């Protein structure tokens, strides 16, 4: 990966994926990324190889971002990584020769990728390629750096209000009503624990203020 990691990125962790359909003669992608949780950004490199004549051996410096996706089933989330690459990174004048959309679980372990690359004459597209996390990231995958503490990924909290439920009822949207009803039930079940935690916080605040 070209350049150095900004020291402002205090929550960093590396991931390395092997992405391939597994079909004979299909291209194989190795994607090494350094995930910055404060900025929700990724940087790294990609290597695509293929046993053809002449053999394919494409390298790209990669940068992009990730975001959390919440699907209809309550409590089920995915992470969407979108990135692109070239020779030299975003600050270079090199043309983009690699693009990827990778959807993984919130544990970052496996998922499915759609990517495309420029082989020098045309763009080649690969769809629905399984992605698997490599347990040990190669030592030469990234430039040396000294990261701060790792910030574990988490699913954002979405407070539920009455307006979305009323809107779904008015629109007659059955699927949305079911989803919101399940989410509302889940949040209502958590209210006793929330009240206990709030009372504990109030008592602690009163104790500290009385000193």
C-alpha cells in the first residue's frame, strides 16, 4: 500500500480476504485492507491473478469506505465495503483499474463480492464471488505502523418513534408494519433494563454532586 497510515486513526484493524468463485481458470483476488473505524474508511491493496496465457497478475492500491446495512429481518445487519484502486493510491494521476463492492457479516469473516478490473484492454466483471477472511494477514500486506486500540465494529442504535408505525399503517405496507412491530416489541422488552440503568445513573450522579 502506498503512503503511510494517518496517526489520527486510533481504531485500526487489518483484514485479508481471498475472493474467488472457485471455478477452473477463474480469476483469484486477494484483498488486504486496513479498517479505520472512526472514519469508517478502508485502505490497502488488491492482487488479482489468473492462470491464463499470458498469466494475469494485477496489483492495485485500494481505498474506500464501509457502511452498515440493516435488512428487513430485525437484528440482522451486513457491512457494505465499496472501494476502488489504481497504481499509487488516490493522490496519484494513475487511472482507476479496480472497483469492488463487498458485503460481509458484522464479524467481517465472510461475504460475497462483485468486482471489476481493467486488464489493459477492457474491463472484466466478476459477480457473486465468495469472500473468506484469511486468519493471518501477510506481514508484507501493509506498511509498518503503530495503531491505537482496536475499536470493535458495532451495529448503530436506531430509536423507534410512533410516526414510522403510523405511516406504515396509513400506507398499508404489510412488510414494513411487521418489521416495525417486531422492532417495537424488542425495544419495549428492553425498557425495564433501561429504567434500572437510568435510576442507577441518577443515584450515582446525586452521590457525586453531594461531595
